[in-house]
């Protein structure tokens, strides 16, 4: 019997529906359940052919468990090794190399010195930074956000250099990005599962949270195809099995705004019934596909084109 497990935190609607959908299919040799961990011993298998990870970004113990499980043959969705290395600034840099439009972005050193460092630890860093060129490149209004992490935590809208310096002084040891504002005409949130299944959802981030999936955006078939290709390109290069990409259209050009969401919101009350049913069905089918292909004591992870081409010494782009 091959077990598919889902590792989750406070959410309930998606994990329970995912488990129920797989088990309702009555596929011989396949069963789904919440992951249960009562011990983690080095080099010992987890007992799961596939694990969907929805929470390890917040629980380091779970991330260590998943890496051990992956080494022993579990297909972990998403790859915990890549997810540990990934961050938003690198993703933006990668996008510039694979012809995906992104907002102009710079990374900034933390306002406060990290623990166990002194001024001498930063002898390679110019002081002050070239703020004039940075502000000219980005322009105002602008957004400042952490270079890693998500959930709209510590995100600031800035209107001027003075506003920037005041807000940056509040960020402590966080490493921040300063990013051009894209004043958009339309906005879309796009699920991508398995690097091949895409659902493009009109999304209005300026609405209250419970109304964000309510909008009247109506893209043409050509625009839908263009956005789908961008979503696929991003996820295939990053190697994510389950992700969302947010696209903002300015003057008809789709800009990738946020595309590192490997535990994306899938609660029924957030995304609405139709989107919820799509993600449950698609994720269930994909997990079954991965379970059927899984081999014990083998590498069953997804590795993105960036890693695969780098390790093969191929031309990256």
C-alpha cells in the first residue's frame, strides 16, 4: 500500500477535502491520510510515498523531517531542499533571465546589525549606499517587503525617500527588497500544479480579503495563453510542484509580482467553491500520479530547470 500524506497547520478545508477526494477514487494500492509523526530517526523512511507539505515554512522541525523522508524515497511536494534555498529576490533575478517581466527591484542590507556581527563584519559594504541611483531606478511610489517569506508581513507602501528612510528604520534585522510599484489594470492569481496544470483566477488585491476573487476581469484567449506560458516557465525553472503566481497587467504586459508561494492559500472560504474544487481535484490526481511513479530509496523529488542545467553544466538560459 502506498500512502499519500498531507502535512498541514491551521487550515482544514483543503487538507480534509484532498484526503477525501483521493480515497473516494478507490485506486488499488493508494490511500491518503494526515501525516502522523511519532519519531524521526536519521536515514529511516517516513512510511509515505508522497507528502504534500503545507506548513514546514513555519516549523523547522517539519522541514528537517521532510528532508530525511525525501532522502529515503518520499516524493515531497514541494521539494524541501529547494524551498529551503529559495527566496524572492533570487526569483526576480531568475525571471529577468527567462524573459518574464518583473518590477524593478533592489535588495537592501538590514537596518540593524544581525546578531553576532559588528561594523567590522560589513567592511565590504559601502556606506552610505548609492541611494540617489537606487531611488532613481525604482521610482516612487514603491513597495518594500522582506526578500524571503510571505503572507504580506512587513510590507510597506512608500511615497518618497523620506518615507522610505522612516519605514526602513522599523525593519530591524530583516533584509528587505525595494520594488517598483506596478499600477495595474488587471490582476490574476494563478495556481500551477505539477508544472503543467494552470488555473488563472481573476483577483483584485485592493478588495477586502473575502472579495478578492470577485472581479470582472475578462482576458482574451490570447492573453490567457500568454499568462499560462509565463506561469509554466516560472514553475518549471524553479521546480515547484504546487505554487501560485500573481500577475499584474500594466499596459497589456503581464508582470510577475509574487511567484514564490509554495504553500498557497487553498481555503474554500478564500478562493471560492469553483477554484477550491479545481485545486482539490488537480492536487489529488497529481499526488496519485506521483505515488504511482514513486520508487523506494530513490530520488523522487522535482528539480527545476535551473538546478538541472547547472548540475549538467549546460547553458542556463
